[in-house]
C-alpha cells in the first residue's frame, strides 16, 4: 500500500476510547488515518456526507444502530466502500452474520496484526475497484477519441479481424480507390496486396493470430481497386474493435529511410537511444512481461558525484564524459539489450531475459569496466565510479510507471550508501526464496537417497485382543544439517520433484531387511508402511516387491502397506488394481484415516483392506466426547461383521485405551503407549 495514501475510516463504535486505540495502532504502523465516528443513523448520514469514507468499521455490539441501517445509509450515497466487522474475538456465528449482512471482512481487536492486515487488504481492494472503473471510463473515452482521430486522419488506416476488413477510414478508401466502406466490408486484406508479397503477408497474419507477434513495419507493393500498384510501408499494432481483438494496419505511400529513422531515435551525445524511444522500449518490455516473459530487468545508472565531476572538468566537457561512459555500457550490451538516456546524466538499460545471477554479473562487469578505466575529458584525465539501481521485471510490476519508480527508488538507495553501490528491487523475492528453499531440500533428498541419510523409526501397535507376534508402524525421518527432519517438511518437496516413489522403495527395502533380521532372531513382526500416490501408480513396484520378498525368504514376517482413505478415493481404480496385485503376493493392506468420509464402508466394496486405521480426529479427548466413542464403536461393529481389524492411532491416555477396548478396537497405537524408537 502506498505510504502517501490517507485512509478515511468511519467507526460505528460505542466506545470512543476503543476507536482511538485502533487509530493509534494504525498510525503507529505507518498508516495515515482520517477518522470519524457515529452511533446514530443521523450521525452516520452526516459523517458519510462529510468524510466520504473508504472503510467503515462496524462493531456489532452497538445497540443504537444495526448493520442493515449502516448498509442502507452507505448505499444511498452511491459510493464504493469497504464494510468491516469489528469484533473482540473471532466467533464463527458472528462472523457469518456479518458477512451475510454485507461485511467484506472481519477484524479482531484482540489481534492487532490481523486487524491491520484485513484493513490494508480491503483498502487495496477498494483502490483496485476504483482504478478498474476509472480505467473502463478512460478506455471508453480513448476509444471515442481514437474513432474521431481515425476519421480525420490523413493516414490510410484499417482494422482487420481474421484477415478481413471490419473498419477503414476515408483516407484508406481513397488510397485504394474505393468509394465507400461497403465495398470493403468482408474483403480480405490479401486482396489489397501484390501477389509477390501475398505469401509474406499471409504468414504474418497467421503468426499474429497464433502468437500475437508481428513486425513494426513491412515494406511491400499494394494493389488498388483498379489493379494499379504502389510501394508502401505497412505498420501494424494490436487493437480492439467492438470488443473483438483485431489488427490495426496503416499503409504509408512514402517510406521513411530506416537509417534516418534510426538516427532520429538516437541521443546525439551518447549515441544511445533518446528518452522518448527508451520509454517506448520499456513499454514493450512491460507488455512482454504482462504476457508471461520472465527474467527482464531495468537498470538506472548514474556517475557518482556528477555535480563535482562537472565542476572539475567544466560543463563544456561533460558531453565527452557522458559519451565515454555510454561506450562502456554499449560494450557489454547483448543482442536484445537496449540502452538509452532517461535524464541529463541517467542511463537506462533494459536487459533481456537473464537469470538473476547473470544480471548481477553484468552489473559487476560494468562497474569494474567504469572504475578501472581512465576517462579523458579535454586536457584532464579522471576516474569515475557508478551507482546502479534497478528492478527485476515480472507480472507483478508489469507497469511502466511502477517499474521506473522502483528502479529510481533503488538508485537513490544505492547512492545513499556511498559510491559504486548497487540496489536491486525484486518483486518476486518471496517466490524466489521459496524456489531456493525447494532447491535446498531437493539437494538433501537426493543426498539422502544416494548416501542413506534417511532414518527409520518404528512405533509399536499393541493388540487389545491378544493377537500373536509384534506389530509396528514404520516412520521415516531424514538427517538434516541440524538434526533429524520430519517427513512433513521434505515429502511435499519430494512429491513436487517425483521422488516419493524412490523414497518408498528405500523404506520398503530397509523394512524388509529389518524383518529378515528379526525373523532370524525369532521375533516374527508385522510392519505397517505408508505408501505414496506415486507408488500406487508405479507398474514396476509390485514385481520389484515380489523379487525382494523372495530374496528375503520371509516365513513369518509380514508387510502391511497402507494409504489414507482420501488418497485412495481420488485414485480408486489404480488403488483397486494395486491392492489386488499385492494380495496375490500374499500382502495385506490398510486404510488410514478411516471414517473421515461420508460413507467410508462403501469403499470396502472396491478396496479389499485388511485393517482399518480409525481417523485420529475421534481420538482427541475421547473420554470427554461420547459422540466420538459412539462413532468408534459403530466402526468397530461394522468392521467385525466384515471381518476387518481396526486400529486406533494417537491414543494419549489410559482412559482412552480402556474406552477403545470397550468399543471393540483390535489395536491401539500412540505416544502414551510407546514413543517412536529407532529401528535397529
């Protein structure tokens, strides 16, 4: 939010002191506020008329005026505004009531940061709505003026949609020898082009339709209605006509010499582009960024201590210094980079798409080239340094004014730090930080797979029905730079980079080895192992498992593969095929978070699960919630009828264990019974 904005806030609030507290909070945060307060309908009308508020903060505890009356008064004035509910604490019912009656947001007094964030968000939304309306008005006015200019223009201008004429001015009709637009309506543009240039124009129109790309100018021979020909320069620009995207085409009989045009666009002192053309180039870069082009940047470069330099060499030699300075910039420009003068001694450089590191390398090279050289200015030889400020260009700041302001602010910041400094504004800094974090975790994951930096734990699953053998849940950890890391941190990154299948195989391989070791010591064990969606859809996993189990020659050890009910539901067909194949190998399957769906038992008609791991939400303070106990008992009863076994996870106290036994649960698991232990 811009710092120079003043937010006009109308408080519908009983307590003057509490309203003042909020005003002080906002001002301490750096937000300028112009407040008013009302508690009666008449006061509200007067305040709205005088203040014309941006934000109205309504306290539902006010008894002298209702929110419906507030909305009615505000709507009567026809102004756009944001109505916020102001509550002491967030309560679902009160929040719902406020939204139903017209509130756009709800702020809690007890949460100052949340209150400020909601207010800023709604004010920015209000400004956006106002700007959109202004832009619509400006667009209509611009279209009206363009239409008037089109009719009065001496240039031959036409609008073409899908290769057909949809609009043309009088000069266009005269140029091509037609009396009225009715003669042109529906006429293909290619009929106006000489046969020698028809293919070129056809290819151009086709490329424009698919990619939106076309040259600024094209030289060709045009054909009049009487079949005579003339040489013309054709200029193209995107446009709209009656709401449809089309192409504006201008035919000019006399072509400007490209060399002359290029010379007119150059600054006479430095040889770089002049300010007007540089601004056009910046607009082009902004347009490309709005369409999704990444990696562009705008740099503003100034010699340090310019006033002192000019005073030392004399004003008459300043041009020599600028020309030499421009030469250093020109030497480093790439094919698609653009440089020009934006002010008296301010150079602008629009760098084409580059990685961030390459942009900084370019800046470093330029600064070194400038600072390490000696500049001749008349009879004097001097050294110069440069400060550089810039902004990365992306979709978020795809606006020429915004981009120039950001680069200018960065340049002033760099100059305030002393000579030869650099300051870059990056609108996508947060996203890039997330990408850097992703790359960091990806490196750790790949290292974990290649260097066995994963660690397995197990948590005992205790039978309440005297089942034979030992049962344990296998849990995964990863060795990180500062200790072991839980899968909640690294598995989303692994899923993003398609590593979950490889991690599953690593876990299965180590678990089978552990089962083999336990069996050799006379400890028959069943391991429950989580499976990811990637493995469920991996056609090579079951053959690999078959071979690995045969290699281990397990007689009593068992693997139970498990997956959450919600994931199985989204992958029902591949899950069904996988479970069938796994059962043929003698394996067993478990559904996690069972009971979280609307009709979980219906899934058992598709998935032959041996174990049902009851959703952990039922275990939260189980002794205090009879409805949870009833639901668990119902699940257990239905499971017994279907000859399925049930497991209750996250059991945290003895009372819950007793209740689960009474409900008929087969197994229990939780930190109260045994915390996870390293798998030996």
